[in-house]
C-alpha cells in the first residue's frame, strides 16, 4: 500500500455523543488512518485537540485495548488515579476491561496532536462513562442511559 496522504483522509470534527455530553469535544478533529489504510484488526486515529478540547468523555472499554501516543503539544491525562501531564513522546495504555475511566484534555494554549490505537472488537464491546449517565453498546451501536434506555439518535 502506498503512503497515506493526510490531505485525502476525511477529518471528523466533534462527536456523535448525545447532545448534552458533546460540548467538550466540539473542536476535536479525528482522522481514521487505520481505515484509510485498510486495517481491519485494529484502529489508528490521528487526534488533534485545540485548546480547551477533550478527546472524549472519561470512559473505559470492556473488550477493546486502547493506546495513546502524544505526537506534539501537551495534554492532561485524567484517570481514576488523578491527572498527569503528557507531552510529545509520552504514551499511555488502557487494557480492555480495566475499569479505569480516562480521557485527554488540552489545557494549554496550542494544538495537541496524538495517535490513538485500539482493538477492533465492536460487537463485544461496551464503553462505560463513569462520570455521566451513559454507556455505549457496540452490538446496537447506540448510546444508552445506565438503566439501558437508549438516547435519541443524532
């Protein structure tokens, strides 16, 4: 496969979270590099976080590993253990089914760029959002309240 051209890979902005949980991801930009390269066993995203943006609501996955590598800029990794500053060259790993909610927040004044790598196991995965009333069910591809009631689709 030839070199991927970032200029030809679609940029997804914001999130498809239910409206009440979407504001913090408003400026977030993702490019699905793995999809563009035809990968099927794991995903790779190029994530750009402008100042103030979050990578996601704090979450953990039941059946998917996640790995992040900071390419440039600075972010704060927020986990159950607290907060850690991450800069270019730093990385973090989140094994499947480790109940440790995590996300990245750009509290700086410049763009942060990260690589996200994760297992592709959507049919068996459930994402849990410990700080808010939300789950994601990979089988139905729906966001749910913690009682199982679906949120309206966006």
